C-alpha cells in the first residue's frame, strides 16, 4: 500500500514478546489515546507475533489466531482498536517461523496476505527469521508485495532492513522507500546512503526508525534518535510500554515540531551539509522554511557551523534567516552569513530556519 507520509507506530512486540493478551493490548491502546500519541500522529499499534496460534490449521494450512489470548478473533481486536482511532499492526516473517516461533509466511505468502486483509491488519512488519538457507530475501520481498497487492492493497508493508547484504539490492525490489538502513561513519554519525534516499516504485517501505525506549535510555539519546529519524523522513516505531513512560519522555515522543518534520508530506530527503565528526542535516519544508538538524556524536562539546550559502543564499540575496530552536526552544536569532550551534557530546538540536526579506525582518 502506498501512503503519502511515513507511518508513526507504537510497538509492544519486544515489550510483551509472544506473551500478549487482549487486556494488555487494549491497555496500551487506551494509553496511546490518553497520553496524546494518537493525536500526535501515532496511528499504528504493533502487537508483535503472539496473536498467532503455534501451528497452522492442519487441514488447509491456513493461519489461525489465538482466540484465548485475543479474547476473540484478530478481526474483533482490530475493530476494537479502530474504535480508538488506532490501526492494527503485526509482526510476521518471510521465513518459516517468526521471532517467537510462530508460523512464518514462507510458501504461504498469498494465503497469509488474504488472512491479514480479512482480519483488519493495517500494517505488517516482516523480518526474515528462519529463512531457508540460500533463499534470496529480495525475491521474498517481491513475492510478499505482490501478495498484499492481490489481497486488496490495503496493508502497509514494512520490512526490517537488518538483513545482511539486503540494502545494496533494495533498488531491485520495487520498494516504496523513505530511506534504508543508515550507514554509520567512523565518527559514529548515522545517515542513510545518499544513493538510496527518496522514492522508487510502490511495494514496501524499509523501517529502520525503530526506537526502543527503556529506563536506561536518557532523554538526550532519545532526542537525538528522534531528530535524526525525523530528518530522514523515516517511518518511526516507538518500542515501549506507553502506560509506564514518564511525562518528559511522552512530551518528547509527541513533540509537534519533530512530528511535523518527520511527516513532511513531500518526504523530502535531508541533505548532509557537513560532517566528521559533527554534522548538519538540511531539509526543505516549503518555499521559505527549512529544517536543520545539528548532530554531535563525539565525546566532547562541539561548536558546529552552518553557512547560508549551503541553502543557496549569497550575500546579495537580500535575505536574512530566522533561526528558531525547537524541542528545547531556547534559541531565537537572525543571521545572514553563518551560525554556530554549541552542543554537548552525543546531543542534537532541531532548528526551523525561515527566510525573510531584510526589510521585512527589520520591521
């Protein structure tokens, strides 16, 4: 299914593992509503792979949902989530078994796609657990994409891009790309490969914006991960027990400025302005606005410069740039030639840069 903006999701796939039940799922869904995640744009809840029975139906080989865990059918759970404005997402596998040992879709792609569509599944997140030896995952991605299209093209197909050697072949999959697995340079700065930014043809999207929120993850690390994912127009999945998060974490995860940059309707890829060991990412938002992310992945405080000519502005452009720091909201200033941002180690900052005519800025 082709969608116009990267999806935002909450996942309990690792939080609950295979041990899910209807009460835990609905508690998470209600927390998504009560704590502002749905209003912020998180419309998918990934319940993992524990919805499934351990084995397929012996007579026809079709998938079975675990009615005891779900308190009914998968369709009924989907409808209950839908009443809260939330879409059902699940984990599957392109191999014979899912991560927690439930039936995978290998050899059953078309039957499974029909099962998902009939049961109200809005997104599948597919890894390649238990993929038979020598099987080409790219071929399996193509097959799954075709199966979902045949089932009605109503399901977002998200592929976990951690499969070894998959990235270099992705252009041949017909994937609908927001970005791929990012590369990490020698200094640890993470960016997607420039040659695979942007879009290809409909099929699947690669989801590498998964952010696990644990007690050991500090707000600075979380902010940096969110800002980078937003600048990449990445599908963002928050792996967390939403009900137990503190207010500061919730406020950061639902920050309207980060969400607005992440869900830019044009999904414009960010350009890397400078790097090594610090970096600036620049993303066009509209005629007069840009998003700029400053990233310091070093172990010391850095002053990171940014130059107006990187935006295509020369000295005779008769423009000034209004810089507003978002998230922290502690900086507001004007510049014409360059700006410098001081960042602590492993920190990041998000600015919205607005162009103004010099005479208008003076007024």
